[in-house]
């Protein structure tokens, strides 16, 4: 490999890595939903759920991309959209709430009219849906990314769908309660709705390495375990937290008896708090990372998350 080729490979790897860090490269289990001939959407699940059919009742977090079909055997980059095309622009989205909480129902644009109707699984009209997002919410501009398959190809001899631009976005909702059935899609006509169910979500106060500052973590070691204190609040009762649901980034909390500490009131506010322990190497924390997230859920179905600054030091 000559110097020019090595430089090209290094540049390409750097670009792909930068895109993965900036945009959050989708996992293999993520489900891209194809709306029309080009626009696709992937829902970001609530904290600790991993279920893309759920969303916080206060907001929908998702990712939007532009895609096209690539004939088998062709270089995906050969069909990249032009910089002046709509592939890189901002996309309009709407979120609607069903009049009846039927999880098997479906949303359809009114014909004629600008509204949306909700039908049961047998095609019976259940009523008109209500818009619960800002009118024609617009995402940030979709940035160019290396061609990436929407679905890993099962057969390399057939055409495959690739995406070429990408953005993450958050739509804030009003008038939504846990259990409500929602439908989200691009505002353009003919697009397919994605059905979601609203759930409780709350923000938790956490403290990585309680009593220490700065919070230095060595992400390449398995031991010692990293303690993280989770503070109870009016919205988060520590005794109701499902232990197996608590994760520090990718790492699940230790469940052995030596690390199952009893809840106690650490800050004297009258509410119980608890310390959880995590193996640094299992967290997926990257060298140089400056913050980390903890997620979990309660027995009552409330999803929670909290963030804290760290210094990830790799030796």
C-alpha cells in the first residue's frame, strides 16, 4: 500500500468514526422505518427500555435519514444525491394522538382534508386524531454521511437500501399522558406512520464516584468497580427501581451480595438514595469521554436517566 493509499484509508476511517461519534451509529437491532421512496426514521427508545415502540410522554427522540435503493453490484457512492438535493435539508414531522388507546389501531391521513383519522385493526373509524407536536416541526439539517445499509443485506446479489444523510432530532409534545397511542411521520403526504405508546420518563440526579472530584474513570479495566449514587426524589422512589434495569452507559449494575448496598438518605432530604456498582470495561466509555449516562426503570413503569461529568483516562 503506497503513501497516498494509506492516507486515503486513514481519512475514510476518520470520517466514519467522526460520523459515528457525532450522530450515534445505529445498532444492529435498530429498526429503520421507510416512509416513502426516500425518507426513513428510527425511534430512540426511552431510557432503559430498548423498545422502539415506546416514547416518553413529553417528547419523541428519533433519527431521520435519506435513503435510496442501490442495484446489486453497484458502488453505493455512485448514486449519492447531489449536494443541492433535498436529501440534506431539514425534514418536517408531525406527531398525532389517537382518540382511543387501541394499540392495534392505525393512523391514516384524512381524505380529503389536512387531518388524520384513527382506525381499528378491522378498518373501522374510531375518530379523528389530535396533533400533539408543533405544526410542521422541522428537524436540523441532515448531514452527509458515508453510504450505510439501512438493513444489512441478506443476499448480496439483490438490490439493497442505503442511506446518505442523517440527523438526530427531538419533538416536544403537549397533552400526552402515559398510555396514549401516538403516530409520527414526515409531514409530506403518502408517508407511513410509526405507532408509539407514551410512557412515564423522569430525570434522576446521580453522582459518579461520590465524594470525589474530578470523576476519573479508567474504562479499559474491569476492577475496581465504579460506584454511582442515585438520589431519590418525588418522581423516583429508590425502592421501586428494578435492579437489573440499571445501566451505566452499557454496563449493568453489579448484582452480587457484596455490592448490593441498602438504600439510605445520603443528602438528608428525607428520601432514600442508593449506590450501584459497575465494571468500567463493560460501560463502553471511550477514552477522553467527558460525561456518562445512567438509565433505569421502576416497577411502576417509570423510565429514568441521569448524567454526570467524568474524565475517562486510558493508560
